[in-house]
């Protein structure tokens, strides 16, 4: 069972994402309500995937993009999916450039979220297999938002 950490300042959003993911058989190993907490939990828990709110209140030094950068410093292969509202395309592009692997828009559509999670986990698994010398078929990359 793959472990997922959900990062969002809104508890209702964390609960909604958790409900969708648990129903599909994923384990929610951690939740964080701010970027600093997300980075600290990532260090100790090492989830298989992170959903990251891109805009959270700046009660600290880090925002969602800063958390992506910090997590990628810890684990360059980290699987991070950005959750953002429409109209934040430039922030999504910046997060992808910082190391996030995909994005979903809010309000989150369960089918799109599950598609993104499964694709990123499969892509990451295939990359690890290739590095170990096992041949696997290529997968298409997720769509990259235009700026």
C-alpha cells in the first residue's frame, strides 16, 4: 500500500483528499497544514507521494513552492502533486520547475486526482527499475501547463 502525505491549510480539503485516496486503497501516512510542517514530516516519514497546496498562509518562511524545493533537496525523486485553484498557472509552472511532478486543480475531481497519483507513482517506479537495470516500457509524461 502506497503512503501519501496531504499538505493543505484547509482541513476540509485534507479530509476530502484523504477520503478519495483511502477509498482507492492508499494509506494517508501524514497530514500537514503548513509548508514547514510538511518538510519536517517528509524527513521522518518519507511518504511515497505528497499532495501539496500551492498557496498557504505565509505564517512562516515557506510557501507551497518553497516546500517543494526543500523536499526535492531532501529527495530528488520525491513524488509531489500540486493542488491549485484555476488562475494560478504561473505558480503551478514555478512549482513544476521546482520539482513537482504534476498538478490538479481545485475543486479536485476524484478521477483526475487518482489518475495523477497513479501515473506519478508508476512513472517513479519505472524510473527506479530502469536505474536498477530492469527494462520497462516508456510511459508518457504528465501534461505540462503552458505559461
